[in-house]
C-alpha cells in the first residue's frame, strides 16, 4: 500500500506549515503491518517492538532509521515522543 503520510494532515507551528508526524503505531496500522512483521524487519524481538510503541523515545537511532526505511517514510515524519501529539 503506497501512502504518503504528509498528505494525511498538516499542522501549523509558528506560522509555518509543518508536516504532521505519526507514531510508529499509527504508521504501522495505516500500512496494515503487524507488530511481528515490523520487529522482524528491524531485527528485534516482538516484545522490544511493542515496548517501542509505548516508549518511542527509547528507540536507538539505528533502529529508528531502519523503521523509517521499512515503513517507507522519512524519519522526520515519525513522532518519537511518547504520548505527545503533534
């Protein structure tokens, strides 16, 4: 499924249009990918991936880059702040 996340929504910040960011859970669900598939794609145990969905600030940089590549999005489109909407 091809999906440009930037077309889903935008927010305004300090008078500029900023692309909306999404959590890895939101991206995964939009792309209809299971937690197991995402975990396998970046080489971690599914429990680790599940923990990242709850605490995305704990994702190592290398794994964040791998997730972005797997999901087909830019790292700037991912919200790495737990429970903080953008």
